[in-house]
């Protein structure tokens, strides 16, 4: 059997910033990662939405241009938070073109390609206006119920200073857009022609999806390939989410697969100092389940604060402790995987895990208990108006899990006026705080009665 695309997922943050906030007359919105979200947390969300992700064979590729860590493995953090197998090779890929690279590699070796990125720019810049945040994940392997198969892939490298960022810089530098468009237009056409030759068909693709920093150029290039349909996917993506860097091709592909029919062909092109392209044939109808809501409206001042571009008055609280490597290592199953323990003698659930049962005193008679995917609800909650949370007031809640277990957690994407005891919640992996530019991670609870993608 050959390796094919078995499943896919997409994650779009729930917060959105109206483009009218940048200047009057702008339309649409851009997706914004929350103050407690980053490339890793969004990648975890996307991978956890893949069916049978924990049984995946092969490698885990994480593609991003904005990793929270440089020397440390970001893919390894995604691996442990998602509870993937112990023999999975975790590979980090960087740069705007890394998204297509991850898809190409996973289609050849099998495994998971997760594309996750956060894009911003100087306040008021076109990069800030047209940017977006999000993640998408793709599971490749052998199976009879595949979603799609890769017909072929081509790469056309071009040494072009179109967009770049130097070490230590917050901002990308972008050359004049018309020059980059003039250079890249024939490169995209050449890549598309090469894929047609590989596929053995001269018919135009059903979908032509172009990922490029310049939205107008992306739409023009896609139109020039004469797709039978699919331009609506491109337009909706740019107007509702924005350009998501290395994750951009993944989100375009996921939304196209979600609405495509068996037999459709999808041409996907990613640009940035050249072009990479994939041609896929859809093997079964899309489920039509990926929807982009209006999002939780975010003010521009909050957006700047969350991005670290605007310093607010700090909380009158002691400094947070720095991340402890030994403590993090000893408790990694709990800290990153939210895995507790359950007594084999009496069934008592312990969160965090314990060696001695607090109910029947049995010693080392416990099994792992994964709370991360279990249904849960709010048992009680309290607000904190003087916390150091960027989204004050912070809300702390006691969470009860179906099947046993209780733990105190912070609520995220929640309004204290709109929640009540008994409300259902889901668990989500998030950043908690940052000390010395080092992020700390744990799980939070998110009310289920909010908009989701």
C-alpha cells in the first residue's frame, strides 16, 4: 500500500481583530492568537483534532517561522502534549516555505505534518493588516479510507529578497511588492505546468490555492491557473483569517478538502524565495465541518498588548518563578499531557498523579488516567481583578471531570458574566506566563458555549 492523506484538521484562534481597527474603509478581519496561545499551543490544538493521531506511525514535522524556542525542540513539546507514541521522530522546520516542505516530507515518509504560525508586523503596516494566526495538521499513512493522495510535487528555488527577517528582529522586511510579483508569477506558472506533466492531464485543477504574503498577487496568480472552482476558498481565507505564514498553505488546503468532492484535484503552491507546489487528488467527499465564525471581537489596544508591542501597568504582585527544568521533567506527563492516575483497587482518580491512593491507601496500584480529552464542567469559580493576566479579570475555576477527578484551573476565552456553575468546558493546552523570555505551559479550561472552528 502507498502513503496517502488519511485525515486533516484546522485550528483558527477564537479572537479576531476587525481590519477597520487599522483604518476606516478596510473590510474583513484577521485571526489573532490569544495572549496565552503561540505556535506550540495552536499546533497541539490542530494535532489533537486529528482522529487516531496517537496511533500515527512515522514522523512529526512542525513547520513555523515563529518558534517559541530555538535550540530546544518545539516539535518535541507538541509530541508530549498530544500523547503521541514514544518512537516518533520529532522534526522542526523553519521559514515561510517550511509548510509545503512539511507536507511533502510527510507524504513521502508517513506521519503528521503540523503547520502553525503567528504573523504580525510593525503597527499600522500592511503585514500587520493582512497577517493572521492559525494551524493545520495532516496525517499521512496507509489505509483504505484515505482523504486524498499526492499526485506529484515540484520545487522551484529562486534567490529573491522578497521577505526576510534577521536574527533578533521582531519584524519582517519586505521588498517592493510589484517587483516580487513580477519575478514570482512565471515561477508559479512553471511549477503548475510541471505538475500537469506529472499528472498526465492538461485539464485545469479544480482548486488552485496560492499562499503568498501579498493577497492581491495570490488571488491573481490563482485566477491565472483557471481553476474550475475554489477561488472562494482563497478569498474567504484572506478576508476572514489572513496570511498565516508557514501555516497558510495548510489552512488553505484544509478548507478546500473540507468542501471538495471525490475526483477533484487541488493545486497548492507556497511562495517565498521560490515556490513549492503539490498536486492532490481527492478520494472522498469533504465533510463540510470546518466553519469560520466571527470570532471574539478584540480591541486594537489589547492586540498590541498581547503581542508585546504595548507595555501596560504591571500587577502589584511578586514576580513569577522561572521554569524549573527538573520539576518540569519529573512531572512532564501531568504538566504537558494532563495525565493523572486512577487506583486499580477502588477507582479513585488523582489529579495530579500519586503513588499512594488517598482513598484506600493502596501503594503503586494505579494506572494512567488521561484527563485531557474528558468531558468536564465548572464546579465553582472566582474572579481575580488584580492578577497579572493580560486579559483581566482572571478566572480560576474548580473543574470536575466525568469519570472522576477534580483540579483547579484557569479559564480562558471566558466572560465571568456569561458562565455559571455546571457549564461544560473543554481542556486546552496554553501558555501560563513568561519569565526571562521563557514561556511556561499548562492546561486551561475553555467554556464550550463559545464560537469554535
